[in-house]
């Protein structure tokens, strides 16, 4: 008997096609150094987690060997509630906060509890593809709304409104955005929320990069502008606190819940099915979120993103180097850890961006992500992680430009 893959996994992807990831792994196994510009994990690039978080996890290991409440440690959930209140979110209840094994697990849980076959969710294009995968995995239909490159990658409000149907259940906002680096001003978020109000939609807000901001821009948490809407906010320690491997994330439910008791019961059931999230990592959440602006954990983040900081320098050098390549243009990222440049199809007639990414990997040993892997509809963009040291990043982008100059598909 042959055992086939479940049809529920058809058309699912996670940024990088499996074949490209396998080629990268094979090259590394053969001893070839591969420049990894594909994954936004700060740790391999020398961004170490705040020592007080590591110390807290290590110190609490003896007390972390058993199960805890399925929603998570109460002390950690209370810290999340305080973090939300400090950002203007009213009425946050610790009983409506769920801790998870990273944000990705919580995204899947949120969609599993919500969707029936054929239900629709509005998701930005380009996107962080776990959102699209979670919808499809649970029988839903991901409807991608357009983010406008000519308008600093802000969502196209008219396109959002036009794509609402009788089956639409929710809308996803990714702010700061992966992969574009856009940080939405309050008026843009309000415009999206107006559509949600008009059509009685749940709002999902992915804010994992809310502390990684450049050029003195500020981030406004979606839920602070939506006290009248059911809003689920996803965040965690992976990016700003450089603890991706800890797998420590949280999902905060805010706004009115009387009409969503069944949905919240579903989330509680799913939390119980996995018994509980990683307990040692939960111990770090309270320390991270209780840090005041003067504490080392938060000061280290600001130092990285100040004009003299490493992350901002890398962003600046990458953006300049990309725009210096003939036929390549890039909107300046205002947050997060990525650049999403456009490769002009009139200059470089690339018909298959996955093939382009594979060819670049095999020839130059540089690993990037095709835009179509992020649900961008055309083969004219790629995503580049801006985490390597600035000199290395600039040199690598120069190599991409040289490769492009001689590339034929």
C-alpha cells in the first residue's frame, strides 16, 4: 500500500520551495559556504539574546519540568496584558491570552478554531506565508489584497473593500510588514479597521516586529485603535529579543467577546490538545516584557535600530546597494529585517522567480526567497534578509547584481 500526502497539504508553502531548501542543505553538507539571506533568525548573525532572559530560563529550569496551564504561565500572561495596556489596548483579560510555541503555532491555532470549509480570510500580498498556509490547511480560502509598492507598500484600501464577500470572516494585518518593511501610520490602520467594522470581520494583527523600527518611525498597535472590534494580536520573543529558538509567542484577544464565546472555547480546546507550550521559554516572557525603557533588554533593541546601530546600518547599506543595481529598485524598509526589491522584467526577463533563486544559489551560493513564495503574484520581486554584517551584506548584493547582469532564463 502506498501512503499519499494528505490533500490538505496541497498548495501549502513556507516561503521557500522544498527543492531549493534541499539544494541549500546539500551544498552546505558538501562544505560549500552558503550566504543565508533567506530566514529572519537574528541569532546566526551574531545577535545574541539579552543575557537576563537566558539567565532567567536557566535559573527556572528546575521549576519548568512539569506541565502548566494550557493557556500558559499566569505570570507570563499577566506580563503580556501589561505590555498591551501600555500600548493603549483596553480591557485585556489574562484569560484571553494564549502562549504558544512561537507565533506560527498560534496563527495555525487561530485559523483552526475559526474556519469552516470555504470561509475566506483577507491576507496581504506579499505576506508572511504561514498566514496563507494556515487558512488553506483548515479548508479556508486565502484572498490576497494588494499592498502598493508605489505608496510605500501600504495596503490598498479600495482593493480590500472590493474583495470582501459573504464568506469573508477575517482580515490579517502584518505591521511592521514582512517582507516589505513597511510600517503603517495610524490612518492606514484605521482605514483597514473601517472595512472590518462595516463587514463585521475579525481582525488579526501580526506585530512580531513592533520594536524593530528605523528612522524614528513609531508603531501603533492595531488593537489600540479597535476597542470595538474583536482583535487577535500575535507577538513573541523571536525577533526583537533575538530568541527565535526559544519558541515563545503569545496571542492576545481584545475587544468585545460576547459574540465570540464559541470561537474562544475553540482556542481553549486547541491549547489543551497540545497540553501546554514550551515551559522554560515562557519563563523569559515576564522578564522581557517587564523591562522598562531604561533596562538592558529594551535598550539593546534601541541601540541596534538607532542611526548608529548595526541593524539600521545594515538596512541602509542594503537599500543603497540594491538601488545601485541597474534595473533593480527597492522601497526603503522602515521596520523589520528584510528588503523586498523589484527586478524590472523589462531589464531582466525572469519568467520563473523560483528558478532564478535556484540558479543564484547553485552558482553564487547565495540563498534568497522568491517573491511568489510570499504570495506576490508576479515573478519580479525577491526577499533579502538584512541581518549579515553591513560589509558582507553589501558585497553579497554586489554579487547578486553581477549575476543578474549575465543571467539569461
